[in-house]
């Protein structure tokens, strides 16, 4: 089973990587840094939440032009069904002139529903999100779907001292033609240090499309996550993944 998952993941990575590299317009490899603190819900405490900080650079650890500050409140509807309401502020600068004022300042609200499935070593996360966005005061809608696949390597669950592989693909749509807006693909290697702290590092490609231009950019992504564990809460299997 594990060998089949590895072969499938490698095939997906190779196919998507090749197609996006051929279409890329910015050939420099960028950097994404994401830090998240999560208070998960459980059967005893249905309410939870998270906060997240993010920075993106046009090159590897150079020309940081994009910043996010966001958070949300979650509610565990059932064991593997989670609803969330989030909000955030997003700032984009021109990486060729970082001293200039931001080119885009965005405020965002969103509603999200996540379904988790645990199939032996194979962990699946289906995430659905509807966003209300204000970009420089102009309102837009956006809709997103992400499939995140996690496979622990040395344990059957992602627990303390577990190595794992995480692969996800996310589609972005809006309610105006041509509707398709973006595809985001990631393949990462991670380590769960203890029941709270995990780190992932890997490849992330983001392909953007509009009526006048399209192109992809390759990035190195580093994700640090810290889970706050409530006292006397029942152990709950989780699926590591960026909340972005």
C-alpha cells in the first residue's frame, strides 16, 4: 500500500512540475514562510481557532514582497467535520521597489468546511472555502477546493517523532469569466517533533491565470505549526497542513 502511494505521489509531482515549469514566466525560485498556532477542537471542546503569519519572497530568502496576518474560529461539528470562519489582512509590494507603498492591500473574510478521512496510513483532507475579498477597496468573490494527502512514514499515525510526506493541490475559482483563477500545488517532507510542534519543507508551485496573462512560479516553502493541547482532552488524530 505504501509503495503504491509513493509511486502515485511521484507521478503527480513530476507531471505537474513539468507542466508548470514550461509555462513559468518568473524563473527565479521564491520562498514562502508560514508560521501557525492552532487550538484544535475535539469531542469535549468543540470550539477552536488559529492564528497565522506568512511572508513570501521573490527569491530564496530575498526580496520579501508579500505578507499575511490572519486567523479564524473553528467548530467541530462531528469527529471529522470542521467548520471555520476566518479573516485576514494581506499586503503586496512591488519586489523591484520594496521602498514604495504597497501595490495591493487586501482585507478578507471566508467560510470554510473541512472533511478528514483516515484510511490506514493514508490521511485525506478535503477543504472547501468561500472568500469575500476587498482588494484596494474593490470587492471580489473567490471559491477554493483543496485536497491534502498525508502519509506518515515510520508510524501509522502522525504522532511524536513521525516523519511524513504531504502533497496537496488546490483550485481557485471566481464568479466572473473565465472563472478559473489559480492552481496551487505542494509536495513537502515533514517531521512531527512531539504532540505540538511540526515542521514541513518542500516545493510549492503557484500557477495564476487571467484573460491577459498567465504563468507559474516555483517556491521553496517552510511551514512551522504549533498545536495547543488542552488538558484532559481526548487524543485526536490530525492531518498536518498549512491553514493558508
